[in-house]
C-alpha cells in the first residue's frame, strides 16, 4: 500500500508542478470560500483513479469529492491531493500531496510529498518513518533516511506554526512556551518537520479537516511523536462526523505541554 501511495504522490506531483510552472491556475472558490485550482482537481482525479483501481474494496475519502464524505468505515484511505492551495497560489513551495490509511481511528500509514521542495516522507513498512532522497525513481524507492526526533529543551523550544492561518489565539498559546525559534511552514510539512528532528511542537488553533492532517500525523506517529486534542490532550482520532478536526497540538516526547487556559 505504501509503495502505491508513494507512486501516486510522485505522479500527482509531476501533474501539479506542470500547472505550477504554467502560471495558469484556474482558481475558483469552493462553498466555504477556500480556493481550488486546476492542480487540485487534476491531482485528485489521478490519485482517486489509482486508489480505486488498486484498493477498490476500501472506502476512499478525498477532499475534492464531497460524495466521498459520508460516514467513515472502520478502515479507509484519505486523500488531500493538494494541501496548501494558498501556498501553491502564492508560489512559496509549501504545499504537499497527502495520502493516508486509517484503521480504527488511527492513521497507521501515510505519505507526504512536497514536490516544489523535493521532500518525500512516508511511514516505513519496517517501522518508523523515512525521508527519501531525490532524485526519485517512480517505480523503485531510492536511498532513505530514518527519521529521528530531537531531544527537546523546554527552555529553548523550536516551534512551528502555519504560514497562512496564524491567529491571535495561536500567538497567545505560543507565548506560554520558552521558544528559541519560531518556524513558519505550510500544509502538512509541519508534522514532517517534527518527525525529521527539525522542530519540537506545532499547535493548531484553527479549522482543519482530517485529509489535511492524516498523512502527516501518520509520519509523526510512526516516528514516536504525538498529536492530541487541544482541550484535553487526548489522542486525535479519525473518522469523525464531517471529518472536521478539533484544535490540536503535535509534539515530540519530552515537550511539557501547557493547558488551554
């Protein structure tokens, strides 16, 4: 399954980058006023066709097809064909393709690919998570680096936060910590920065959907990190009604979490 997810992400990345470099994005607004582009639609079509061909007996949930947003099964595949559409439009490279497999509410497998940054992360069938080094052979995985978490210093934490969705509530929560560096990043890359030992904590006090987080959550989880609800610090689960997430915090072991109040 991971090999198929990896291949579909790489192929979709090629489709997205051709549109990215064309400067013809075909931007429309969805019902929630979020943008959608030709790249979102083309990547979604390619990935969903591939998933249905290979895993037609497993429920598919994909952001761009509202008909797939019905009640979740115990196990399902969840896709965001272009996470970080605003980053795509703004041409800052912080967008990703996300595919994950969820089992009993837990994202157990996932691939996150940032084609403009040439960073490819995925859960390893042997355990843990890896980052594959470019250039990428579509059919054969290349050299990989096992992801290792940092040992955090609570007096000098490295915090990562959204580039496009920072708000006063997030800034107020960040101020509770002793932060030596605050990194801005878009899309699910934030989870991967934690998994790769490049950051310690990522709070998200804003609206997200399960397809935004599942693949990155899987990569971080398999590396030994955590994603918990903001209010009660219980594990973030998947297959919720409407697929909408509560506020959450992603972090690595050793970080002393602060309460919401």
